[in-house]
């Protein structure tokens, strides 16, 4: 049951030459796209902040702001929007430089309609694959309840804080994006911050921004994620990892609806809907004193609990076929058959990495498959002893014991390489470190 929003694709043309804008408008309007245009980079950024843009074409040489400067700003504001550069001269060095800054492709002048269509098909095809992977596919009663909650939220106050709890790999960010897309009246952006990925000092500047000269290395003003998410959604991923000292500043921002950039005495009003996620039991973190009680109740307004894959076994065949179709289309392959013994094993496996682990396994199998059918070895090619069948499933084993067995087993197989083990399991290296600390094991 995919959840998706059907919208007309919007393409933004940025060029101070109106004749160039008209060329694109005439070429793409007949294909059903909605065409927006801007004469410079500042106008383009204003349009981007007010619209869901699927693709941007931008000239390199423009007044007020160069195309490369615009490219950098777009990638900072909305990194998933493809940007194609228009240029009168392209050398290998220039092309490499454009790609390095995040350009998807470039179109040389004089502009060819054939080239426009080739580039747009390529760019939007890749973008559609991203949206394809963001669908929620389920027939599970618990997950259908989650979808019902999303539907209710689409009709309610957008300022309500939402709290999503679930294990790593269960699709918490996917649900957050679905909520954002179903209720976003101002067309504001979706901005995500991983609270576990940055140390405290960097996380503070990432959230609130800073003024020029606020500290050593602050050579220019930086806009924080709160400001970038104005009239949109700010996802605070793995909120339980946020240090207590920063929780105080976050609480003020939520209560007052305003933030202070580091190095500034001026408060800035922000209109942001907050969605927080965690793979921990936040109530337990409050009891331990590692998470503020007042912040917990500020965030815990609409709780959404995402069940692990092992509790929605009926979704496994649906998800396998969904991912199989996705990756076969992406790689232009005919979908191979999956042997029954594989599906039987999948339904008995505990999937500690949840949907992320399952998706990785299917992508690996599609990529490596040389036949018209998929065996267990295609999904777990490293070693027969590295697949689910080799693990000790026995009556009476607890879930925690099974998880511990799998993580330690995988680490031993990769000679203690936590990054590789995390990739195989579909979890983060931080999760592995936390689990080893919990098990009091060193590998």
C-alpha cells in the first residue's frame, strides 16, 4: 500500500536571458511540466523556498549571483534537488568542478532541444527512483494504524510536535517525510539533522547558525537548520543523543518559537514543525537523567511507534517484491524469480537491521545475480556461514540473545571491522558500539 503524493512536476529555469527561458518553457510545457523562471540567483532561491521544485536549470554566467554560487546555495538548502548547469564553454576541468559542487549535468550552448530532453529524462528518472524508495509499503495492521495517524495529521495543526520511536532501519525518516508532504501548507522545506552524527559544538551551530567572527573559523555568517526549515519541517533524528546542555537551548526554541545565532544578541522568529525520532526508549532516558523531562513532554505530543520488521512478517514478501521491482527498474534488468526456500528463510529470520537490512540484501542480490532466479547465496554472497540459516535458532532463545549472537557473529566474520559489519547488518556503527558496550564486549 504505497503512500505517495501525486503532484505536477515543477521545473525552474534560471537565466537572465528571457529567450533561453522561453526555449525551455516551449520545450517542456508540452510534456506536462510546470515551468517557473527566474532572472537571477536571488529570485531563484525565493522561488525554491516557496515551491516543491523537481529540477533546476541554471546559467553559469548571471548578474548578481553566479550559477556556481546558486548551485552551492541550492545544495545547502535542498540537497536532493537536481541542478543542471547551462554554459557556453565546457572543458573537462570545468565539468569536473561543476560535478564536484553538486551539479547533476550540464547543457552547452547553443541549446539543443534533444539535449534538454535527454538531460531531463536522466535527472528526473534518478529523482523518481529516490521518491520511489520513499513510499511506505505495508499490509500490516500496526503499520496501517501509522498510516491512519499520518492521514489524521494531514488535517490538523501543523505546529503539533511529533515523536517517532522505532529501531534503526524501520523507516522513521520515511514516516517523517510522509507527514511533511501530507501537511505542508506553506510549501516549506524538509530539513533533517542527525543529532548522533555531530559533536555538541558543531550540532549547536548546525541547528542555530552563527555570525561572522563568532568563533575561530567563522569567516562568514551561517544560517542554521531552524532558519532553513522556516514554514517547513525540522527532523531531529536520534534526539536521544543530544547533550543535556543543548537540550536546554532546544527547549527554549520550541517554547518561544525563536532562536539566537551563535555570536548574536538578536532573536529570530521561526515557524517550524518539529518531528523527533529515536531508536531508544526515551522514557527510560528521562528516568536515567540523560534526557530532560520538560523537553520530553514538549516533543511527546503525538507519539508514533514503528514496529520492527520481525513483528510484521506478513510484509516481508511484499517488501521483497517491491525492492526487487525497484532495483531491477533502476538497473534495467528483468525481475528474477526468488526460490521458495529463500522466502521461507526470510520469514524465519529476525532482521536485526529491519527494512534497511532487507533492502540492502535485495539490492545486493539484484546487482550480483547472473541467472533468472535468486538463491540464498545471492543475498548473502560472502560466506555460507554469514547467512541467516547458519545462526542458532533454537526454542527458548530470547530476542536480545539472538541480536547479540548476530552482531558478534557478523563482527567476527569481518575481523572486527565495525563499519563493514554495520553495512552488512543495515545499522549504524554507533549502534554497534552501543551494543558492544551493553554486552560488555570488546572485538
